C-alpha cells in the first residue's frame, strides 16, 4: 500500500486504437472541456432569460477562433517546439495550445456574435466565465496523458511519474515531478465553484474579470514558479509569468471599470441597452 501511494503513475500511452481510428486522449480532454463549457454557459444564459440559439452561435465561432488563437500563441512563443515538418504549425494533436491566445480569440469572437445579436456583452461574458474555467480544468487532463507541463522534481506522495523520454535533460535522473497540471485543475475547479456561487450578485462584467484575475493569479503565484517545460525568459522569469501578471492587472482594471460603469447585474436584461 505504501508503494502505491508513493507517486501517481502516468498513462502508458496517449492514444487508443479503435479499428482504423486513432483516438488521442489530448483531443478528448479538449472536447470534454468544450462540452462542459457550453453546458454551463447555456444553463446560466437561459436562466437569465437568454436562448440556446445564441449560445450555439457563440460556441461555434468562439471555439473555432479559440483554437486558432491558442495555436498562433504557441507557435509565436515556442517556435522551437513546433515539429520540423510542413504540417508542424497545424499539429495541435501533439499539444502546443497557448491558453492566453485561445481565450483572447475565443472571447473576442463571442463578443462580436453577441454584439451583432444586440445582447449585453458584459452579461454574456459573466455567463460564460465559469464555463471557460471549467474547460481549462478539464483540458489539463490532456497534459497528463501527454506527460507534459509538469513541474520540478519532488518526493511528495502525489508526485507524478514521468517516463525518461519526456524528462528534460537536466532532470534525466529524476523519476517523479510536481503535477502542475493537476494543481491547476484543482485551482480552476475551486474557481468555478466560486464564480458559480456569485451568480449575478455583482455588476455586469465583474464575474468575467474575476475569472481573469483568478486564473492569472494561479499562473503567476505558483504554477510558473514550478513548471520546467521550455520557455522564453525575461528578467529571470518565464515569459508566461509576466503575461499572467499583465493579464491580472487587466482583469483588475476591468473589474474596477465595471464597478463604475455598469449597472448591477441583477437589474440588467440580456438585451443590450440602446
């Protein structure tokens, strides 16, 4: 029993063969996250007086734009990790989706759809925020199956076992590492519960900006201190640390702006004023 609790084993494979089909668990994790996000988004929006048609349009455009943005961000910041083949830029099945680009492009696309539909963009953003965070939590399962985005070596009982071929050269002799993807799953899960508990108690837009701050805080305060995957650095810190700090400040500014400019969410209909 002691040996069973000494570490978390990694999956022996990240794909499943079903006849002629190859199922990649990374892709399944992303799909599960998307479905969870759409369900949470839809339930909240309909409860607030909206309709599912808008949700499906936002999901279609938002997911497509999010995947493009996530891949563009990864390619722009981690070109050395892109497979050296003509198809390398498109090889999302090998991992390499940057969450910052994915959320930015996806939210922008959803906002455009909402604006054209004449609904309150801040209120729609509040409705989708817990769903986005849930998708990010579930999506981290894909990193577990790919044995990637783990942290520094550790002897803690919940250290994750990483096969030799997935370890950085400087840690080739280590066997177990901090499962930063698991830490983020838990952090995001708590954040989802927190955002759902708020309901519409705040002013329109503030729940979304709280989501932005919550996620960025986790990345900056501990996750980027532990991760050891390749990353560009600036002033001795990983690039994503500085991006997380910047995103947190944007979220804080947006939260304060919504406090001053928006009406209480409980008094705002789904239709945009004017």
